[in-house]
């Protein structure tokens, strides 16, 4: 196989981020193949698996191999499976999940370390997802800027995101209140040791050590850096595609360019550590 893998074939989507993985059935995953998936995940940040016939129980089992499963604060889930978030858009949709740049639920004290999305139904064209490497974004900054950011913390809130989107009030959410948390602007990945930008346009509301004007201007600059094409890959979905991404070092944006067609699937996330 490729790059020293014994069981898998791993083909990079581009030099910066993303890879397609061949030669594995995620419903029949043994320890040796999972170990190679973990290695590829650390190397590529986003992994794409095609033609995966998974039940919700199979997707949950795959997620549990990485750790404790995450329950979304407000999104709809499968009956009896609160860890399985329903992803659905059709001709009645007014908004869709993930249509702006973000990292999943960064407002939690322990944000998801990874997310697994399986799409069963995809539109005839469109509906792609863009992913961006926050390693690459951080490494593109000058050393003085990295030094400045290394001492800063940011507030990540969710009332402005979840309020009204899912038809729930704050009191009806997972914890009885929409979550918020303070995280470092730069986080260190616990597996690779690499540093990554950890602010995003969806949840980050301000940098605490700066004035509001300074914070707004610096965040605007960082978002432009994060969204540069050279940091990105693009996943084109097909039915029964599974994509696994690392929320500790990536952003993503689900492009809503397929209205009124249906896009439907299921998402499982894994609880991560407190960012440091």
C-alpha cells in the first residue's frame, strides 16, 4: 500500500489537508486497520471513506473507538440515540447546519475532538464541504504575530448560533443553557504537538485581553487568513460517503448551493480535551 501502510491505501487530496482512504470497511474494523486510520488522521486531518454501508450503530461503534461520544447542545438527534445528530436539508429548509465557516461546538468546555459525518442522500450536484487546516493558517503568520496570539484567550459563545435555529430555547438545550467557554487563541494538538489557530467566525465572539475594537479587527484578519484557498481541501460527497475530521486543527464550511434538493445523513462526534 501507500506510504508504509500495510492495510490501507491513503491518497492525499492535496499537500496541506485531506486524504481519501481505500481498503477498509468501517463496519468490520479490526484493531490493525484502526491503528492505520489513526495514523492517517494525524497526518491528514480530514479522511474520506467511500461506499460505506453503515447503520447508526456501526457509526456509533466507529466513534467510540476514538473515545467518549459527544451530545450536541441543541440539534435534532435519532430517537434513543442522542449522540447521533440528524443532518437534513430539503425544499423547506430556511438554514442548514454548517453553512458558515466554523469548528464544531467550540463553545463547549471540552469541544469535540473529531466528527464523523455519513451522508446517505446527496444532491445531484453541489453540497460539497470545504475544510481548512488551522496548522497551515497558523504557520503562515509572522513570528511576531504568533507571539502576540500565544498569550491571548477568546470567548466562544452559542446563544447567537443555536437560539432559534433548532426551535429550542436555552432552557431546552442539553445543559439547560446554551454553552459558552474560554479557550486559548492558539492551541497545541495533543497528538501531533503542532500549533493551530483556534478561533472561528461562528462561535468566537471576542478576544478577552484586547479592547472590543482591537478584538474585532484582529479576529477579522485571522478569519481572512484561515479562509485562504491554500489552506483548504474540498470534499465532494457521494451516497454513503463517510468523512472524519479533526476539530482541533480544522475549520469547515458546508456549501448550501443545492436548494431545493435533499441532503441527508448522520453525524457522530467525539468529546475532546480542554484546549491548551
